[in-house]
C-alpha cells in the first residue's frame, strides 16, 4: 500500500475506484465498503484508493460538534489499512482551507482532477464538504452527471444496533469493551507513556506502571478494572489494568495503571507502551481499607490469569 499525505504533487491516475471518510475508528462496516472497493477495482483493473483525513474533522470544525474523543490514532488506522489490500491511502490534512471547500469543489478540484474515478463507493450515512453539503443523494447526482459509477452501501448491524463509530464510542465509555472490540473487528487500544506515580500499588504488593495516553484527545474506557494486553519493546505482556480515581484512598485524579501479570521488573519509566483492553473485570469500588482492596486485587489477578490462559490458547 502506498501512502500519500498530500495530493498537490499527485500524478493524475488513469482510473481509480475510491471511497472516503474519517474512519474513527475503522470498524466492520468500513471493512465491508473497503472490501467492495477492492473487488470493483480488481474487476476494472484500476487503483483502489481510500481517502481519509487527519486531524479528525470535528477537531477543526468544532461548531456543531462535541469534543469528540478518538477511538483510533492515525497510525493505528494506517496499520489496519495495510491489512486490507488497498493500493493507495491518501491522508489529507484537514485544515481551515479544506473545511471551507463545498462538496462540488471537493469533487471537482480533488477527486476528479487527480484521481479520475471510474467508480465511487460510499456509506449511506457519509457526509463531506462545507456544512456537510455532500451526502449520498448529492454524490449519486454528481456521479450520474459525470458518468462515474456510484454505489451507496447501507450500514451493517450488530443485532438491532447499527455498527458505527458513534455507537462503538458509547460501548467503550459504558464499559462494554468486548462488544466494542467485536464491532471494531480489532482490539481497542492506544499508545501511552509510562510516568511516575505515587508508588501505592507497590505498597499493596501489586506494582503498577502509570500510563499517560500519547494522544491528548484519546477516548478512554469506563472506570474500572480490565484484563489487558501490552506491547513493550516488541514483546507481549498480559496485565490487570485499573482506570479510575482510587476511591479507597479518597483521591480525585484519574489514573490509568497496569500491573503486568508476569511480574515484569525492568524500569519502564518514559517507555511507550501499547495497551489493549480485552475484557472488563469489574467496576471501580471504594473499599473499607487497603487490606480489603488487596484481597480483591488478588481475586482480580486470579481472574486475569484465567483469561490469560484462555487468550494464549486462541481466545
């Protein structure tokens, strides 16, 4: 897969099959569209192309958007795109200039000018252009007028719920991590830096690495205890992670900390750790004493060790 972060120097293609979107995060509904792009491109002997944006448009537009937290970083999305057999990934910088371009300008001055599309595939709930002026109806009319093939794909469902980034974001923040991972088609996770903490975990016989997400707008899970998987220096380590305020000690600051199940002893300060959230063990609870908390932590670790055996055998 070729990756482009600008289109100005892009040599016009002889033909292409394209789709586009923000893709936060990449999920099973997106996979359906991208697989269709690849199939049509192969049949037409054209380049298969995905266009996405960085930063996320909501972080630039702001008006009409809440403070959207990111399910995936752009690096994680690139990693997944590489597995989908796309010929070219174009990452456009979403800035004030791009924000002001209406849907027709975007199609005329970027899509048609440089990519010469023979076929476009889009989700029925896809919008683009200034004030979201480009929807499936606009795209259909534009493509018909310009003799470009067009296919609008309906979203897929998980039970009675449409799979969407919005719904996945709700699942993660409400603690339904396994369902979120299923709908994503990958494991929710992010990069974090190991920082100094209070050392309280070591005093409880559960030394932890305190983690600070690299992405400032990173979506975080619901408070609680999780079974996790960490990648440290290229090696996999399963862990027991707590995200919360440590109410037993009447603290207020949110803390993300992980206890590695193999009793990892090397100095991790300032290391970058990739952490994945596999299963939620329980909610955050205020215990009557540190001793009661320690008893529960041993139970939590026992549960995580059981899950570790399960995942090492293939999940």
